[in-house]
C-alpha cells in the first residue's frame, strides 16, 4: 500500500499494542479493554483507515467500527478519508506532475497557468513561452519534426490556427521533416 510513513512514536505504540495482543488469551482484541484514545489517534491524527486499524489489532473491521460507535468516535466525512485522498504533490502516489497524454503530448502540472486544464498544461506550450513570452490568443505550437513529445525550443514554433491547419494538411509538412532529417545527418556525419 503506497502511504506516507507513520511517525516513530506511532510505530512504537503500534508495536507495543501488537506485543500486548500476543500475550492475551486466544489473541482476541475484544477480551481486553480497548485503548480508545489510541484508536482515536490512529483514526484522526494518523489518518489510518478502519481497515488499517483492524490490521494493527488483528481483528475484523466490524469490531473496530462497533467500538468506535460504542465510544462515540465520529467518522470522517466521506471523501476526506485517509492520506490517499490527498491530491497533487501531497499524494503519496505523486509521480512528479508529468505524464504522456494518449495522443502523445507531454502534460505537466501547473495549476496557475492560463491554459491549464484540470491543473495540467501541455509541456510544449510552457517551453515555447519560457523562451518567447506568452503565447498569443488564437495561436498553436507546432512541432517542426512532427514528434509530439520532442519539446526542445528549436523544434517548436507558434502558428496561427489557420496556418497550422494548412501545414498539417499538405506536403510542406513532410518536406520540412525531410529537410530537418538531412540537416541532422550532416551534423552527425
């Protein structure tokens, strides 16, 4: 399970509780008084799920739920659950805020960007704007070599929407690729 680690103090308490559980007859959680304060800490402060608390004590989730009801420990609101519900960089599953779109473009996390959609913006737009300033409205970024994830500044140019459509339709696009490939071959040879 991908989670942020618990504090040393909590780990120590959990290990102590587990040692005590092994000393109990039949290792049953319900036969000894429940440390309600500790369960409350695990649930509210450490944001552990009921499932995880049940694993700590070696009991079923229903036992933990029953004890929480008995001692009036309120449940968290739906959707605020464990640490896994955190978004963005706070989420333990965070992978750096960069991923490849199904159409081949790279998206990067930038919630404040004017062209961001669901907090992500196309990387080629950010690269072009870094070197050339804000992209004018009605313009698109074109990859000169046709490779959608090649976002080097020298491979990007801003074109009006109509110009980009013309370029994508015809031979000039393919001709430009051949020119660039020839230049690359000259550089490498």
